């Protein structure tokens, strides 16, 4: 899995990320990885479901990883943030 097949999910509208993932898959990638942290996790799940059900019905969820990342806040403290990584792959 190469680093260019990763779509980082943030605060933009869901369809922006769907389009980014479709572009990755149409350019020859066999799989795409959706990564999100914190409040963007639900948006990542939405992107995965929209991709699977509406745009590319030949996709399946290969793997889902969940975890916690420690980030540094603007005040210099550390905070724990939930993270998710969803791997979608084309069905053979």
C-alpha cells in the first residue's frame, strides 16, 4: 500500500472526499485508505458507505483499524484523539 492512495478526511463536505477516492480508484489504484481523527470519523464512515453503495458497487471493506493518537494542543498540553483507518478494495 503506497502513501498516495490515502485520503485524509477533515471538515470539507463529504462529496469532496468521495470524489478524491473515486479519482484514486479510477487512476488505477486497487485500494484506497480513508483516514480520519476525532469528529471527522463519522464523515469517513459516510464517505466509505457512499462509495460502496452509490459510486463503485464493486468495492468492499478490506480492513478497519481504530486507535488513539496523542496530539499536542495549542496550550502545550497533550490530548488523546480517536482515529480510524478504513481500507476499501476492489472486488476481484
